[in-house]
DNA sequence: GGGTTAACCTAACACTGTTCGGTTAGTCGG
DNA sequence: CCGACTAACCGAACAGTGTTAGGTTAACCC
C-alpha cells in the first residue's frame, strides 16, 4: 500500500490505541508490531509519527499526568495535600498498567514538575521551610506511587488455599477482586490521612 | 566444551553474578547471554540450573526480602512498625535497580507474606481490627516501596539549569547526588514518622 | 569397564525495537 | 496540465532478546 488518500496514522491515534493495548494487555503486551497491526499498518510506518517507543510511552505518561489537579491549596495546605494526592492517585489508577513505567522512568517529567513546583510553593507559603516542603512532597509521592503500584492487595489474587494454612494471621477476605479494590482505596485513604495528620 | 571437571555453574553463583550485573548495569542491563558470558559459559547452559529468567529474578528478589527484619514488636507496635519499615527500606535500597521488578511483580512472595503475616498478627495483638491491621500494613508498604523506587530525588539528576527558571519554587540543592541520597532518606523518615504518629 | 547422568555446547525459533531504501498518492509551482 | 517534491506507507533486514532441541563428552556408580 502506497500513500493512502486519507492518512491512517496520527500521533493522537497512535497514543490512544497504544494506551488501550496497555490497559488491555499490560505494559509488556505492547509491541510496535502489535500496535501497528491494530492500526491497520506495518510497524515501520509508526516511526514516521513517533520517534521511539520510549518516547511514545513518555508522551502517554505525560498526558495522564496532565489530568492531575493541584488546586485546592487556597483553603488550607492539609486539604490541598489530600486533594492533590487523591487526584494523583485517581489519574494513575485509571491506567494502572502504565504505572510501573511511570515509577521507573525519571521524575523529571514536565507535567510532574509543574505540579510539584506548585505544591512546593504552597507549602512554603504555609510556613514550611523549603527543605521540609520538599520532603513533604516526596512523602506524599511515596504514598501515591506506592498505592498506585498497588502491588499489595491486588497482587494477592492467587489461590486462596495457599494462604489459609501458612499465614494464620492474614485475613483472606481481600482475595476477592471486588474487595481488593475497595481495600486498596481505603488503605490509601488511611495512609494519606495518617500522614497528613502526623505532620 | 563438554562436561567440565568441576562444575562452572551453580544456582548460587548464577544468582550472585546476576545481581552484580543488575547492580552495575541496571535491570535492563541483565540478559541471559551477558550473564552467561560473565560466568564463562554459553547462554543455554544456564537453563540447566534456572527454570527461567523471571524465576531467577524472583529468587534474587526473595533472597533480598529474606533479610528484612520484623522483630521489635515486643516493645510496642509503633516502634515495631518503624523498625520493620527501616529494615525493609534498607534491604531494598541496597539493590535499588531490582526494586522496579519487585514492585512490579506479585506481592505473593513467600518471604514477603511471612513478614506481612507477622506484622499483621502483631497489630491485631495490639488491639487493631483485622481490617485495620491490613490497611496499616498496606500503608507502610506504600511508603517503603514509594521511597525505594525513589523516582523522586534521584530522578532529578538532569541539567540543573532546566529547573531554575521554569520552576521557581523548587530548590535545586537536591540535584547534587550526595544530597539526593540524604534527602531521600530524610523524606522517608519524615513520611514514616508522620504516618505512624497519625495513626 | 560399561551404562547412565550431568554439564556443557551449537543451532535454531519466535520474538523485540529500529532503520534503510523503495513505491506511490497527494500537493504545489510554473 | 505537467513535472518536481514531499508525505505516508511498505518489505526486508539488523542486532538483540528469552528459550528449546539435540548433540557431545566428562564424571560417576555398579
């Protein structure tokens, strides 16, 4: 097939289909050939629109991070922290499969830094030292990313029988997928509340 | 080369060289061929001692996790939580490059579960409900893994000039590698202290 | 000393991301 | 209207990945 009348590819379409594949098949489930196939195209054609796979993932990551909302600091810094963390977590957990890439890659993402800068400024305005503000922001990110990786409760979904005998203390209620999600959210809320309260 | 007089390979040697490569070249820097080469052997030979690369990584991960110490709950549960978290973080940050794999993979690791079970039991003994104990343990893991991924301060080590103008609030002192490590540790301690205090 | 097994090898398979050189449809200048 | 040029796609290839099948030989046991 030579040049088609109307282009089959665009950066936006590539990103959106790639994200759909990641959501469906996981991070390892995305290959350039598979992505191309689902776009009705050969793999090489992608490189006219995307510099590299890593760049593609970065772009997707940035677009997800750009939905994070850091407003709400006018009221009070505690409320601002909580809202920011919730928004961050919501953004991450809407596409959980890409979180490992996000956490792995450099934190120096434009979107991430902008929001961090705002957060940092708000904390300093509230009376914290610069160093403290940095550490508080870091702590908040620990909780957000730790919970979004969610290698915790959703990582348990193996055979319940494995746990019952060997780990007497562990409640196995959280093995049910529905409960696991709820438990993850509640754990996040508890950790967040405890962290902010303890500051 | 046929069967050598003294075996060149053993699961232990393979694991230790593999971990050395990961520490030196990163998680992506480990390939079976490279590992084999450093062991003075061909790649296929590894599969007589190791079922699969993923299994190898899991074994390495388990051996790292097995150094985590969850004692210290006799004194008081707050102290126990803090000691456990510190020990966990120490174990992870001694081999930071494997943390992404650890965080990515299932939490259902034998070593991880044993310690989780103990922690859970200690919390229940201290008067928390089973559900609360689970959530507290999860929260602790969020902070530990979030901090060990350390996609925070060590992720910034780019060009300092990039930050100065665009992000006025961000202090750029933490760009210095030495400071970054210290800041990471202090951020972890602050998050941990705030979390435990806030419970 | 012969048979068995364990430890290594070579070669290959099916993938991966990425690049090079071609082929053609669309677009613009004269 | 026609030629030059570019944009968009393709086929084939490269170097690399994890993994397996089948072969070769040294060490071990009876």
